[in-house]
């Protein structure tokens, strides 16, 4: 270690902080992990000292996404101590807003640490006098969202990190019952609830002083899961056996068994699973990144689809709240649909279905504008919200909502969140209906393009080394005169930071050109990168759908936007 006095003082401070944390850590595994690091840092190991500093640079922040981080020892990691203190804060908030008779349901996926985190959350809440129900282990996130509403709970807790890397886990909170207004029942928390919970977390005692009561926890049997399965299966129109041949991958997550139960209950029996990706495995060994949108993630599923001559591929993310779709092409190949394309298809399906409740279609501001045109065509209302289902699912009179990151809420009366399994049933039902007329998902997409103009979307991500660069790029973009993009004059620059009657304040800029191109730029909420959402709209001449021209224009806009941001 360099003989710098300031560095030595810094290391000494972090070692002392780590010792204090370790001495109050109730988990022997993470206690031992910290002890090894402390001893190594104390003996002059620079790597151990740097590792300790990364674990104690400030507590893992509780926000609208709850908690999410790498599993391990220390205040910036996901561990039993952090989960216990977060749950103490949630329990105090519920006791303060609802009373000690509050009801909470807790579920978990199969990630590293999930079982221990579920136990900690449930037992801390029970010790506070709340009624605590635990779901059977290792179920999809939508089951927890469903149970929060179906069991009239005041809150739901889901231990999951969704499609994050294998090292991560998380803690997601829904409010329901008496803890929120009717629009927010069964929906992920929004301000100011997250801030109120965070305040209680800040005042929590050391983790080993937080009481736990395992005996007071009420484990649920499979009845609530069976109810979810029946509800999701009932979304398929008709009762005859489906002729659709499906390839399914749950991407090493917890969605496989539940998805199969739903499909079989719905009469969809010609299902071929990707065997090596079916069983839950927190290491996600066959994919570089456990996200169906990532290049290569569907390679095994597409290979199986070719082998069995499937009609559709369904890929769920690890906690099954998101759903990706691939469809055969006219030339005998396969194409994975974009999140927006799936969103349009399910939106058109929802708009045509007069039996559904609600008269509003909704999507996030970074999703395509085509959903608004679909709503108008069918005489429905449309709402654009901030990103995330914590906002989309709060839309009054919601019939259907989506976000471009393959998240779909197709049955909001049951699940007020994105639900990959119910979306799966809706997609297969649509494939079946179209096939009866000799048509495909691609045919319906072309129909929408001819009616509303071809909308094509693409992401652009600018990664940086320092989070401060994100703010600098946003400031530079706000102060720059932008005359044109891809040769079309910029006719509108809308800064969403001040907020409006329709949207709360958010750090985002919207650019629109005379050709009706649109670019939305915003910082990532979790990573050091700037995210840009590009959309072009082209008229169709007769039956021609100009896909190639749309791709060329997206590429040109992407080049111009990247140049603007990297000046």
C-alpha cells in the first residue's frame, strides 16, 4: 500500500466502519466475508482495502425500485443485514400509514440469497406485529403482484433482480389495500412513499438488534398460485386445443413451471421447452447476460424453433415479468420482434377486444407513439407516462399498457405490473387468431404500418466512465442549438425537467423533426450511461411498407445524435 498518510487514514476509517458493521451482521456467512477483507486490508493488502471502500461508500439507496445490487457483505451490497434494515423501514411505514394490522405478502425468485432474504423480510415484518404471508418459494414476480391485489394486502415484497447479472439481487415493493389510493393498489411504489420508507430505514437499529419472528409468519399453500394460473390461462379466447406450436425458454429463471401450467390449462399443449434453460439456475450458465433482448440470448430457442417448425418463440426473463417474441419470416427465417412491435400487436389486440374493462391504452414516453394512433383509431383514450410500470399501471381506466423494454400489462384488473406470462398467453392467442385467416404477426404489423405509417424504433446508448459526465452531456444538449437531424429540421425541443400538467418532472429531452422523427434522451436510472430512444415515421405508398428506408433513416439519426452527445 502506498505510504500516503491520507490513504492510510482513509483505510483506517473504512476498516473501523467495516468492523462495526460486521459486529452487528446477523449472517455468519457475510460476517466471515468481512472478517477476511478486514484482516487483509489491515495487513496492507491494497485490493482488499479498495474492496472494503467500495462496500462502505454509503448505504445501498432505497428508491422507487426498492433495492438492487450485488450480493455480498457490506452496506452497499444485498445481504441479510441490508434487507433486515430495509424491511424495518417498510414495516414502520406501514404501521404509520395503515396500522399494526397491516397485511403483507412476500415472494422470491431463485437468485443467490433469495431464500435468506425472504426469510429476513417476512420475519422482521412479523416481529413488528404485521400479518405476513409468504408465497411458495421461487415463483415469478407477477404472482407476487397478483397476490398483493387478490389477497387484499397492504403491501407486497418481491425478492428479485429481474434480468440483472447473476451476482445481483433486489427487493421490490408494491403497495396495496389501505396503504395507497385505488389507482396504486398492487403497483410499485412512487414518491413520496419511497422517501418515507427511506427515512425509517435511516433510523433503523443495527441489523442484529432488529427482532425477527419466524413462528408468526403464515406460509401460503399453492391456492394463490393456482388462482393466478387460472386467471392467466383464461386470457386465451376459446377452449378448444390450440394448434399453435410454441418454443418456450424461461432463461434459467423461475417462470418455466408456472408458464407451462398456464399453457396447459389454456389448452396450449404443443410446447417445446429449451431444456438446458428450463430449470432455475442463479448463474444463468448458457447466456452472457440473462436478458432476452441481449444478442445471442435466444440462440438456443431459435435453434429449437427451426428443428420443430414452431409457430412462435416465447422468451421470459428470469423473474418472468417480461416477455420477448420471435416469429417466422416470409423467407423461412426467424426474426425477434422489438419491444415496441410486440407492444403494438398487443395494443391492437386490446383495442379490438370490447370485452375488456378500461378505455385507456398507455405507454411510457420513451415507447413508440404508434400506440396513441391505435387508441384513437378505435375510439379509446391514450396516456403517455414516465418510464416504468410504477407510472404506467397507475393510469386511470387502464385497459392495456406497455414499455419498449419488453414489459406488458395485459390484464390490469389482476396484475398491475408488467407480466410476461399473461403477455405470452395473449401473444399465442393472437398468433392462433391470425393463423386461422392464413396470416402472421408480421402481416398485422404491416397492416398497422399501412394504416398509421411505418413506425420504426431503435435505441442508442452512450456509456461513460464517470456519472458526472451524464449531467454534463445533458447540460450541453440543453444549451446546444440543434438545427437538423438526418437532414430534417428540428421543429421542437421539449425539456421535461420542469414537469407539466401531464407529467411529473423528469430529466429528459424530446427532439422532434419536420419529418416527424423523434428522439428522447435521458440518463439511465441505474448505470453510467445516457439512453436515447429513436423513432422514425414513414408513409406507405400503396401496399409497400418501406422497412429498408426506415432502417437507413434510423441509422442516420443515430449517427447525428451520437455526434451531438460526444462533442
